[in-house]
C-alpha cells in the first residue's frame, strides 16, 4: 500500500497549492537558472511551516549548508530528503533569494496533523487493542508516513501468523487522517469473504456429506486457521468412516478472487489414502507369495481400517507368526502423499515340532505304559501347507495317523479358491465299563449256569455287578479326504468322504450277556442269548436309533459330508469379535459301500462380542445335532468334560441341543492370561431307547427316547504357552449335578 502525502492532507493542499505554484513560477525557475551559472555561496538556510517537528531535526537532514557553493541539484535533493522524513503532508518549492554576498534558501513544509485518536474498522477477528499494540504510531505524535508504513507491515505480518496471509496485498485496506480533528481511521480487511466451498480431489465420501461438517462457510472470512481445523475435522471424519485421509490441500482459489467485492471461492482437494505398493519384511522361511495370498489390500485400492484389520487377522490366523505389524510408508511419488506403501512386517514362529516320549496312565481306563512318536509342521518349507505324522502305542491305546493339508491348491487365482486335506488313520482302544443287572437273576438247578442279562447303563431297579467289568475293544482304520471351495473371504463350502473298517468287540464274562432284539447288518442274529458275543450295540441298551453289530465282526462305515462355513472371527485361537456359523450334513448308506443307513445334521453357531469398557469378551455358543436311521456306536454324538465341564462322564446322543455362555476377562496387558466365567447346558437323548435310570437324579425316564438335561457353571483360567506352540491352555472348575469337576484342555472351549 502507498501512502501519498497529498492523500493524507488533501484539505491543506487545496488551500495552498495555487499560491505555491504561482510563487514557484515567479521566484524559483528564473533565479535558479541564473544563479546556477554564477555558482554563488549560500549565506543562509532556514525552514518555515513546521510547528511540532523541531527545526534542528529538519536542518540536520539537509545538505545545503551556509558557506557551501549553491547548487540547484543539491536543493532538489534536499526536497526529497524532507519528504523522506515522513512528517510532512507536502514540501513546497523552497524560496531561493539573492542576498548580499550570496543566496538565502528557505525550505517550506506542511506538517502532518498531530494524532488525537486511532480507530479501526472491519477487524472482526483481531481486537483493536491488539492492532494498536502492534503499531509505533500513537496518539500525541505527528503522523509519520514512514512509521506508519512499518506499522502496516507489522499488522500484515501478524495476520499472516494467525492464518490470514496470502489473500490480499495488504490487510490495511485504506486510511483516513482528518486534518481538523487529528483522528486516524484504518480500514482493515482481514481476509476475503468465502463465496463458495468446493470439494475436489479424490474424496470418496460425497462432497454433500463433507461440506456441512466444515468450519468454513459461505459468507465467512477465510483463514488458514479455519482450514487447519477443517483438515483435523476431515481426518477425524475419515477415521470414523474407517478410511484414511491421505492428502489435503486447501485454500483460496486464485482464479475466483473478486477484489471489487473482496470475495473468493475456497477449494479443498481431499484425497483418501490408496495403496501404491505392498512390501513384505521379516520373513525368512515363509514365502512372500504365501503371505501375499492372504492380503486383500492391493495396489490401487483404498486403504480402510477394516481392510487393514482384516488382513492383519488373516495373517495372524495362519499361525505362522508370533507378531504381525503393518506400517504405512510414503509412496514413491512425493507429489502424491496419498499413495502409500503398506509394509507388512512379520515375526515368524516355530511351526514344526517333533515329539518322542513315554508315559504311564493308570486306572481302570488308563492307557497304561505308552510311548509317542510324532512330527508336524503347519508351514511345510514355507509353503503354508501342513503335514502331520503321529504314532502312539500303549497297553490299552494304539493310534496312528498321517495327514496333509493344502489350504490353497495351485498358484492361479481360480485354483487358489480350493483347499484340500486328507488323512490316513488307525485307532485301537480298550476300555472297561461297570456292568448293571437288567433284572432278577434266574435260580438255576445245582450244577448248572443260568445266563444273566446285563447292561452298561444303570436302569430302573438295577444294581451294579460286583467284580464284573465289560471289556470294550474298538478298532478303526480308514481314510478321509475333504475338498473345500471358497465363495469369498468368510464363506466356504466343502465336500468330504470317509471310509473306515471298524471292529467293535464288547464282552462280559460268562454267564453274563448283553440282550438285544434288533437286526444286525440287515440280517437276523441267531445267537441273541449267547453269554459271549452275539448281536449288540456295544452299549448294552435297546434303541432303534443305534445299529447293532456282531461283536468282533468287522463292518464298513462310509460317509459323505457336505458342509458350509461362515467365519468372521478376528482370531481363530482367541477371538474377541466376530461370528462363526457352520452347517454339516453327513450321510451313510449302502449305496456308498457302507454297512449302515443313517444321516446326521449339525448346526454350530458362535458369537463373540467385545466389552469395550473392561476389555473382556462375551461369548455365546449354540450347537444343534439331530439324526435319522440306526447309527453305529462309534458315530454317536458324544459330549465329554471338554464340553459339559461339570461332569467326568461321556454322554452319548443321537439328538442334542447344547448351549454355552462365557465371559472372558484378560488380566494382563498382553492378554496371555485370562479368567473365564461360564454356564453349560446340554439337552440330549438316545432316540427310541428303552427307559433307563438317570444316574445323577435317580429319576426313571418315563418313555423311550426321553430327553435328559445336564447343566453346570463355573470359572476357569486360560494362559498361553508360546514356547510349546500352544495358544491357550485351559483349566476349568465347574459345578454339576453330582459335584465339582476340574477339566483340562488345549484351546478355548469354543
């Protein structure tokens, strides 16, 4: 901004300008030319017109001095020096008069008014006191244009510091100094008025949803402070929407500035973060492609918090890594900071283990002296495939299995939608069960032995046979294979097949026997009253839903399984949120080569809800199981103390409904130690069974296939043992109908 002395003192100049012009024509032009030629001496120099500015201060800046040779150019330069002092509204041409011995020079000035008051207009954001404190110009001083120019610079600098810079040439738009009253009035233009707010760039969120959230509004004075607040507002808004604000550029649109009305458009260019590249670091065993196939955020895609969390969960659920971190880094082009590089840094853990050991388990159904030999690796050679070889041999138990798991078949996108697993197994177990009389023994003649019917289930009016145990030997050898197909990241379907050769041999010493009236493998038994062997279902009870087998005779069990799974859990090992829903339908029929005709249906639902305030997890589990046909004993639904934790018995069922509620509360920051409080409820039956006595309530069931309830409640502790590769070791103490029981397990209960 240029401050003209004539502008400041228009009124004073109006009265003096005509006289000065006439006087200049008469007294200056001709004498200057004449005297310049003779170069006389200066005999006197003085000043007129100053009232408040000291004469000595004025003379001190002049180059024309008494005794110096007169030079017209020197006089002209002195006029410029007087103007440069800033105190004068105008400097008239000097009086140059010839005197005896030389030239007398009289400089004539018109002083600026003395300031009596300073006023500000237009400053809505910055108080007048603040602006006044920035200025050296003050009341009682002669207005000085030099000082005022510096004051304007200070005011502009202050406005720039608080975010109003770059909009106008000067924030002091105009001034008015009243020569009569000495009132100095400054017209302040803090910034341009916003005409429109425009959203550009790559916002993803519609502009109509963004603009109402902004602090900058039409009709408001724009400032960088408001822009910076809007940037924070947008950042929070995008975070709440699960997005990441990658870049924000905002300000006055230069092409829209209207200086006549002091308005302009504000344009915000908003860019969401997008993936420029994905890099993998930290892995030495696991191949990059194994990690990349789990990631769903690819170059060009929008970075969302949900997608990052999903990819984190997918890597964590492989079980290959003890730690997974993602670190977004600046992309390759500094001009586009919204394009980021996702650096997935993984810390691998041991995925392979070999076992060799010996042990002893006593008791009636203990394993006796046993040895184990095994090897497993769920990330074989870093390919993500899994294999297991396991053998165990004891006095009462012998098992062996070889399995292979391929979670992604092939390397093409189409083939990687499929998974495959297979297992070859053999099991050999021996158990002992107490026998119960099914009625009153028949008195036999002396010297003869009368057959005595018994059962493995306590029945009404029955009693345990002292010193007599039933011996149950089960052998199974078979193969199972499953082909899976991913429909999307959370849903898959599967088709499986199992073929087994099974031998069940449950016997009691003579003269005891297991009575039955059912057919065996579609043929009628001819040895129903045999003291050893004969047709039996191995449980010693009569039920149309349990297939009888010839004791010691091998039979074939072939099954086809169709399944569907939807799984949104964040962590397969210790979930804190998400849902798992699984449906399984199993069919066995002679047409498949099986010795049995039956079907089994299972629906398994789990839900996990985080409790934000405490950091705990509320978990719910519902399992519904039903069946049709006659099922071999080895294929019955079973519930042990791993499910119904308040009991040490195994419950067999053809139909069951099972529910669990559990609250899990971590007690350490790393969540490796957790307390749990739970309730279990089992409602089960053996369809078509003869009435039996409930062993815990002594209640005789009133009709065949009556439902029986088992419930418990308790608390437990879970802790991780990463050194052994165990995510969760579980110890639960539960109260059931017959007392308190402690169960141990690996992994969560569901």
